[in-house]
C-alpha cells in the first residue's frame, strides 16, 4: 500500500512549473483572447491513447473589467450537444478563478508568457452517473489567433484520459458542423 501511495504522490509532483514559460511569446492574455467569438476543435483519448470522442466548440466571451463570461456550446461527433458557462474573475499577477455548472468548487489558473495553466474538478456524466475528475489544463499561444490546449483528466492521481483542443479566432463567423446536419 505504501508503494502505491508513493507512486501516486510522485506522479502528482512531476508537473511542469509555469515559471518555465515566463519569457515565452506570444504572450497569452486570457481576457483578451477569450473575448468575442471563437471556435475550437477537440478530441478525447483514453488511457490507452485510443480516440474515444471528437467535438467542436463554439465560444462567446464577454468581459467587463476583470469579470468574464464564456458561453461554450459543444457539438460531439455522436450527436450530443452540451453547454458550459464559465464565470471568470481576473486577479492580480495573471491569476484567475472560475466556476461553471459542471465544475465542482472553484477553478484556479495563471497566465505567464505564452501559457495559461488551469486546474479544476469536473463532473462528467458516464453511464448515467456523474464522475468527478481532476483536470490539469495547459493552453499554449501559437500566435494572436490560435491557441493549443492539452488537458489530463485524472482520478486518484492517475491520468485516465487526455483532451486536446485547437482554438481559432481568425474566422469568427465559422460554425461547427453538427452531427445531425442542422
């Protein structure tokens, strides 16, 4: 048992330090990037790296002073449509807090250089039950219009799935293709 606990602790302590990205460019400012209309495409891979889902997300971000709202509509390849509405607060030193209807508690994040690191607990419906995962989310600015996102979904410190997203705000009029051809 001590061996298992030690392994879990070791895996959790091996995360990347955001300070490493301090001088990286182009700088990513969440309140600027997630303002207005943008679109993202993503996929979910399980612990065996097998693709389990693909999706597209339409996002509308609005900010007033240091308070932001992100309205996200997810269109999955199996026809499911889901929504997440983030309430974000920009704090000092590039730090953020946020909440959403499927987030348990408060999400915490920090932007530094070209990177935004975001961590929170998310309730995911699986086979009729809500399962709580810890999400370790890293966003990387590629340029002023595009951001790449990698997220590890963990349970008991073990990565069970990974989510990869590509955000693009260069074509705000573009919309997701719906599985039902809406």
